[in-house]
């Protein structure tokens, strides 16, 4: 199997790479390794529908049960790669066996950042990254009965999605965020303020700008409260951590592959080692050039994983097409669907289209006169249009962009379009 494609990580990126490689005519063997015992599954519902009870575990499969056999993809579950030898093109596995490869793809993802505080190991303190994690949180809160209380540590996307899902299930939720505002890494202040108001309106308590000092438990080792740095004590039955992730680069680093906040890759997923690719949450990718935008970034999203996997598959299949898609993301919180396109930068002009108070609007970010990014709330059609505007680097007068009645479609297809008058 010296010509095989070996994929380490049965994730969105790993499955998409295998599927796209086959679609593009790659005929050599494909081996997909997953260290979990579950077949590849969807992750977004873990912090949304699965916690609220709207989605069951048997609805999460990424592909149907016959897909892997039909596409001649050998799926090996419960198997972990332990070492890579790039010179020999060989992967060592934890059962003592090895696989030779023609191409190796690392889709090793990321793991939850640990909480380095007293009480972090108490019973009732949960991470949320895997299906087993989500099932454990759901079962634990069900066991608490009426009046159950949860503290969510971290006011990023995962933390806020968990807060929304638990609130919908009848849990009293407090979100604790050490930064003075929510989503500080992803949203500018105006959007952070909107998100905070939206969560408070829907029953979530927010503790912002105050770190956690310790988690406190009872004599049986069960978490019972969270003590903040200001001395405040928040009673709770469960704690869910949402303080970010750490990319799983150890396998690559040990093999001498260049890493910096992830595995460094180009627009085709190539790493510094010949015939070794990376994609998904572990990959620090070169991004399509946008004036004023970042040259590369590690994007933790399904869309980035799938887009990076398709680009890598095109290389493997001998039809190289570097990553060119505008980055986009989404999040569901309560009855709000957030859809983000492009990457805002400090100094962008902010233009609001629609009424923020209606929970249906888009904020456009204009850089050098052109649309560079957009954040939409409950405006899916406008989000799709925004992606085209960003790709076309559309130059739109602010008064037109802000007018909900103005037709923006011509700006998405006609370069340098100017409305009449």
C-alpha cells in the first residue's frame, strides 16, 4: 500500500478529504483512522440540539453506513497514530503495526484547553468536544432534576451555544467570561454588546470581566459552586468548560514538521514535509489574499475544514486548486442564527443594514471602500449574498449598503458596479 492515502483523524476534514479524493478520481487505497470508537459524526449539534434534547445521537452520522464500503475507504476506529517517519513514508500505530503511504493527511483536530485551577477535577466538571462529552453533560443535568443550575466558563461560541441549549432544557445558566465582553476574539464591541443583551433577555446570567479563582465541591467530590476572583460564589450543580482549544500538533512536531499555532500549511494543505498534508482545526492555513486581512490563520470551523480538505484532494488527484473560498462560520444560540463571512479588522467602517433590535440584521465591515466581512443575524439570504460581495471586493456606498430596500445583487457579480444616479 505504498501509494495509499492515509488520513489520521476521522473528522469533518478527514471524511471530506477521502470523499473528495474519490470524487476527483483518486483510485489508490484510502485508509481513514479514527481514535474514537464512534463512526465519524457531526460536531455542531453537540453544543446545540443534543444538549437541548432536540437531536439524538443516532442522527449525527456524517455519512450513511454504506458510504465507506461503496467508496472503498477503509475506516479503522479506535486506532491512534503514534509516530510519523516522513523519510520512509510510514505511520506507526498504537497497536504496534504500521502503514506505508503515498500521501499522509493529518486531520488531528484540537482538544479542549484544560482549566488550571483548584477543583477542575471535581465530579460534575465537563469538557465538551466529543460525542461522549456531550452525552455525559446531558445525562448529568437530567439527573439533577428541577431547578438545576449550571455555570459555563467561557463566553466564546461554544460556551454561548451550550448556555443557550441548557437554558432551553430548563437549566438556570450563568456564563462566566474573564474578558470584559463576550466573543472578544471574534466580534467587535457593538456585536459583543448585542450578543450579551440577547442572552440576558433569554434568561442567561452573565458574569463578565471577572476570572475564576476555584471550583468548590462537597465532601463527596461533587462540584457545588464556582468562586470568582472578586470573591463572589456562584452555586451550581454542574460546570461546563468552554475556554478554547489546543491544536493537536504533537504528532507533526515529533516528525519535524513546522508548526506555529497549528500545523503550517499552504493553500493546498501542504506541510513542510513532502507528501504530508494537514487540514481542519489543526491546520494554520494560508488564506486567500484580502487587503488588510491576515495572511494565514487557524480557522476552527466546519467550512474551513471542508474547504481545506477539497483543496488538498485536488492536489492528491493531480488537479491542484488552491483554497480560494471566503471564510465563513455560523452559530446557533437560542432563536438566533449567526452567520459570519470574512474576517473583520480593527479600523473597518461598520455599516448596519436592518434593525438590531428586531434580531434580523447584517453588519457589514468595509475596508478601503470594499466589503471585507459581514455578520448576519437571522438573515440567511443576506449572508449568502455577503459572501459573494466579499469575494467580488464590492465597493458599495455606505448609504446603499445600509438601506434594507436597496438591491445589492448587482454588486456581487459586476466588477466596480455603480448604481445609476
